[in-house]
C-alpha cells in the first residue's frame, strides 16, 4: 500500500455514531476526504455525484430504506473497485458468511478499539480483506454447509495457483508474491483472476475464506 490518502464514506443511520466516526477517522494519517450517508440510498446518490469516487465505504448493516446487504450488491455491480468494510454489532455467522459471499472486503465489530479500526482500513486497502480475530471462527462456521460444487474436491488448481493462494492468505500483495516466486506482479494478478474464477469468489476475502474452509491454508 502506498502513502496515498484514502477517501472514505461513513454510512450509518445513527447520526451520533456517524459524527463520532468522522471525528475519529480525521485523526488517522491514512484518511483523506470523509463523507457521510445515512442509508444505502443516500450512499449511492452521493457516490454518483462525486467525480472522484471514494476508495472505501464503512458500512452498517441495519439501516432504513436500503440496508447494508442490499447496498453491497449495488456497489459490487456499479462500483466494483470500491472496497467495503462492514461496521456492525451483528455477530451472526450466517450473516457474516453471506456478506463475504456478496463481496465485502472486511467485517469489524463496532465494539472494536480505534487502533483496530485503523489497522482494518490499512489491511483492506493493502490486502483487500480484514476480519476481526474474534470473527474468524464465525466466518468459517457460516461456511460449514458449503455445497459440493463449491468444495476444493471439484476444483483443480495448478501448482502455481496453489502457491499464489497460500501467499495471498499470508497477506502478501501481488508485488510481494511476484518477488517471492520470481514473477511479475501482472502475472500474479492473472493467477488471482483465475483463482477467483475457479472458486466462484468475488474478491480476496472470499478466496481466503475458501482456502481456509477447504484446508488449503491453515491458520
């Protein structure tokens, strides 16, 4: 990750929480412009008006008019380059798993410390994923009923793809993986694309969960 500032939209229907979050983010060196939205509809309208799209959306789940689950689908369809970090009090395994399958890049509990929020932003921007340590087991539990077509038994990965997947799980960037394997970052990106296609996952977060669930990487 470079030293470039990250423009963020805080999306939450609780104004006091939202304002507090904006004040907190303003103290983070990595954060650039900060915008606010009270629900999913406001968020999509805001992004549509901005010439320079934000790099990251901090998104609540339970909101009026359009909740976090629905807006995640819209963002993935219309703005696939924007990363999504869920901020919620919800810890339901199936909900977390569903959001991962929909394409969120990370999930952080609202009870987290400010330092963890800053870490989560950095991780999501560098590695495309972050999940609170307390949620790791919940995410895996949410994937326990994976159908046969989604399991590694029916997916043939090449030796190189398996190597790349393992290094992705170790939170290395494409450039760092390329240096380890003696390949260009562009070639690594090609392997990432193939892995996403073969595993039917939408982003790196989904790939990591797939690898752990199928014992392709052990934590």
